[in-house]
């Protein structure tokens, strides 16, 4: 691994472009809104390494667009119908992480179609 003293903004950017989960090794002081968005865009699971103060609706949407299963890690109070729709369209298995109050027949059907399409195309 790279020693802390030689980690620069440019080096961290290259690492993120290579692998979004590299965000976990970026020093906190170098984690900017743009760098975190880029990491989550490349790898939704990088959301885990984003500082809380940088997490927002747009970042959650970006994460579930990349990996719908990430819905599992988003706080219940921040899950909206729109966010759940994005997640289920990306990964039908995300349906299980939708709060009961937001589950609809429409979302259920989208989840089933997405799972069936993925099964057939694999």
C-alpha cells in the first residue's frame, strides 16, 4: 500500500478511476464531494467510505444506479419511492430492502421483471 506521506489528490484520483473502492484508502482530508461522487459512480459500494457529511440524496441515487443492492445500506428514513424505484430497476433483489410503507405492486412487478430479465440474459 501507498505510504500516507505520498498520497496526493492526483494519486487518489487515479486510484479511484481504476477502482472505486480505493476510496477506503484515501485520507479523510482528501475526500472531496467530487472525488466521492466519482468513486460511487464507479463502484456503488464505495458509499461505505464516504464521510457522513458528504452523503446526500444525489449520492445515494448515484450509488443505487450503480448497484441497486446498496439500498440495503441506506438509512430507512432516507429511502424514498424514487430511490427505491432506481434501486429495483438496477437490481430486482433490492426489493427486499424497501420499507413496507413504500412497497407497491408496481415496484414488485419491476423487481420481478428485472430479476427474470437478468436470469434469461445470463
